[in-house]
C-alpha cells in the first residue's frame, strides 16, 4: 500500500512539529513590562492536559499530512483548534501564582503557529468543500459564537490580554466606537461621492484618465504622511472658517483621519464602478434600448444591477482597508484601536498592543467573508440575468 502525502499537509505538519516541540506555548511575565520566560506545552499545562494536547496535535498533523477524507480533515482541524482555545486558558490559570495580580501569562509563538497551521487546514477543507455563500456565513457565525462563549465563560480571564481589557474596559468600547465610526463613515462618504464620479468617468472618456491618475497618486502616499499633510490645511480651516471648529474640524483628531480615509477609499470605488459599467454586455444595453428605455432607465435598471458585483468588490476592498488604516489614525488623535497599539509600543507592553490589534483583525476578517459571500450571490444573479 502506497502512502500518499498532501502537499499542503506537508507544510502544515512541518509548522506543527516546530510549534509543538521547539517553540514556546506560553510566556510568563512577573509583570506586564518585564521580559517573559518561555514555557513549552508540557511546562505550561498540568500533566493531565499537556500530554493529551500533544497527542491531539500530533494526530491532527498526521491527518493533515496524509491524503485523508475531507470530513476527517475537517474534524481534525476543529478538534485541534478547540483544544488549543480551551487549554490556553488553562495555561493562564496554571502558570499564575495564587493571589498574584501582577503576573502576566500570554500565548507565545508556538501557540500562534499552531492556530495558524490548523486554521490553514480548516480553510483548505472549507475551500475544497465549495460551500455556498450562506454556508460560509453560517461557519463564521458558529466560530464567532464559540469564541463569544469562551469570553463570557471566563476561561481566558487569566490571560494577560483579558487583564489589559479589564483595566481599560470603558476606554476600549469608546475607542471601538470611534474605530467603527471612522471606518464605516469614510466608506459611506466614499460610496456617496465615488459612485457618481465613477459613472461620470464611464460616460466621459476624456475625464476618466485624469481622475483615475489623481486618485492613483493619492493612493501611493503613505498613510502617516497623508495624515500629516492634512494637519496644516484643516488647522487653518478650523481657525479662519466660522463654525468649522464647532463641527469638530481641526488640525488633529477625527477630521484629518476621516478626510485621509475618504481619499484612500475613492480609488477602489471609482475604478470598480468604471470597470463594472464597462463590463455590462452590449446585448443587454441593446435590448433595453430596443424596449424604449431612456439612458437613465438603462443606467439604473440594467447597467448598475449588472455592474453591482464589481462595484461591491471595490467596497469590500475599501472596508477591509479602512478597518486597518484607522489604526494609524491614533497617531494624530483620531482614536480607535490604534490607541492601544501605540500605547503598548510606547510601554513595551505587547499584550496592550494585542488589545488593539486583535479586535482590528476580528473586524476585518468577518467583514471580508460576509462581503465575499454577498459578492458571490450577486454575481450568480448577474450571470442568470445576462441574455444567452
């Protein structure tokens, strides 16, 4: 009998072998800023759980390595991730001295590599299963519910990132509100301005090159530089334009962050609107024209619905981009999760950095999955609507 190996499984198995047996599983710190002491899986967990976890990890890696049925690979990925998620909380409780409120326990590189490896296995299985858009959203909901249950249960409360959250709970939700408002607000403004501009560029060919070139130039400016460039003009507006300061317009803070994110958002929206409208089949337009539809009716009744999946792809790019870029806005007083990231960098407190970074990823990842599913559903509708 010939043993067959899965190509991706070889990579996953190599990562798992290094993470489980060579890299630290958890880090112990006497307080939040001192250098940490690495702990392996067997050192970080009680004997009754450390060895079984290693057995689960090795078994899941072997299943990934060999050519095995998809259902088995799916089960291996889910079980391994669930075991890691549960037992990292156990490690936090086990390593924290009783009554010590200063000690900090955080997941180390081995834990994150194991999470990455088994998430990669799970993503590969879900891709091969070719799930429908609604099924992918369902998987996302189940995963979010599982993580929510772990958070509510208190299983992770002994981990340092949750201790940082407990010390900053009020400011965390205030900055979360600012982060979401900036990301979604700038996206909404870009859609409102970008769609008409994209339609105009599609209609007027001479205008198209100039507008897209200007937006391309803006896109190449580094985010910190663009934030800085907006400080002086917006500060002048706040000083010399009556009522501007009362509206929140000033050189630093939310205003320059909003304007910069808006400018970054325009290119994907405008360019995808132009591409989407240009991709509408000529036959569809001819049929609409033959029915006596006006140019406005053709735009909103035929062209725009058929171009919508491409336009939505641009909106998806903008949303994920803005969620990440909003983190940088904290450097100019714009708020958001970047506040914790830069405070952590300044204090050499990695757990505080994670308090800002992890929620940012937790916003961007589901946003991408949900919009990808919506794009696929609208693309299916577009194909069905096209004439044979």
